[in-house]
């Protein structure tokens, strides 16, 4: 008993020692999941930054502004150019904590995406939708594209409005039509590119809105009141039940359920409808 008491007391004293308290506090300081990054020798971070279309567009604008011999070297933009790009980027977006390394990583990622789509859209049977800034192809052709370019999967239903601007940046290709330039009139990239990308993004948004409206219209027609009333005339219902049923079927979700049941089993559809009518 004496031995056990000494052991407990000693353990308690050891646990409460300054050294153990310091170690305990240190162990409780866990790194935040968002701070999972590794520091390079130059102090930069490898943490994956959070980007959005506006930030990406601004970066491309800045790259165009500095796409002149003064800021270019054999391997791309000079260190001086990158310092200016990062400074201007972070001045515009004061809440951004991305460092030079992360911004350079995004530039390399955009370049890879551009090169990828440039090759993918040249595949047989594929075409490029200028308004939507997307590759268009039949499902089986998309399967072939993804087999050849696995990373193109993310662009199957996702637009890439920066494609033309990146083409100008990396290949010296100018957009046709509205933004066509000549060698005697050098383009002011910081003005024209921003306007061009804004137009492209607006076109993509408008196209998406039109498609959404068309989808809603098709769905409404497939489950229209007219079609439901026609089905009601084939069922054994009293005039009063038909009137109440028309009230139930004013709701699109009810029409979808009713017509779906009717396609598989009209009797189930009738039972379901009568259950709804009884609750009125």
C-alpha cells in the first residue's frame, strides 16, 4: 500500500510538473485542416488555394498586361514580372492570402487546362461551342475523349470562358470577329481581354438560363394539366371527384406522381388520387 501510494503521488507530481504541463498544452494545439501546407525553403506555401472565376479572370488580365518583352524570359515571365503580378493581384483583393507560389501554380494549371482542351476539341466528331465555351460531342465521342484525355472529364459539363484569352496568351491567337487585331494595332490586353472575357461569361450564363427555361418548359408539357385531365376522363370518378382531383393536380409534383403511377398501374394512380382528394 505504501509503495502504491508513493507511485501515485509521484505520478501526480510528475504530471503537474512545468515540463509536463508545457508538453500537454503543446499536444492540444492541433493544426487546422485548412492549414495543411508545406513550406518551401523560400518561405512559399504549397497549400492549394481557393479560386473562383473572378480571381482567375483577374490573373489572366494581369498576365496579359505583363506579356511584353520587358517582363518575359526564355521560360515565361521574369521574377520581376511575377512580383508585380502578385502585388497587383493582392492589392486588388486584400482578403486573398495566396502567395507567389500559389498564384504561379494557378497559372500553370490554367495553361494545362487550355492545352488539354485545345487538343481534346480537335478529336474527330467533336466541336467547340463559341457561345457556351464548351466542347460538344455525342456521349460515345465524349467517352473516347476522356479515354485519351482523362482530365477532360471535368469539362464535360463545365464551360471554360478563359479559353480564347489563354489562346492569345500562349499561342498568340486572337479571337475572331469582335476582337480581331492587326499587327499594326497592338491590342491593349488589360482593356480588351477583360471585356472579351466578360462577354464570354455573360454568354455562358445566358445560355445556361435559356437551357434551364427550356428544360422547365419540357417538363411542364410532359406533366401538363391537359394531359392529366385526359387521363381523368378514362377513370371511374364522379363529377365531384374530378373537380377535386383537378385541384390536387394544380401542383406539378402531384401531376408527376399521378402520371408516373398511371403509366405503370392505372389502378394505383386512382387509389393515390382518391387518397389526395379525401384529404381536401
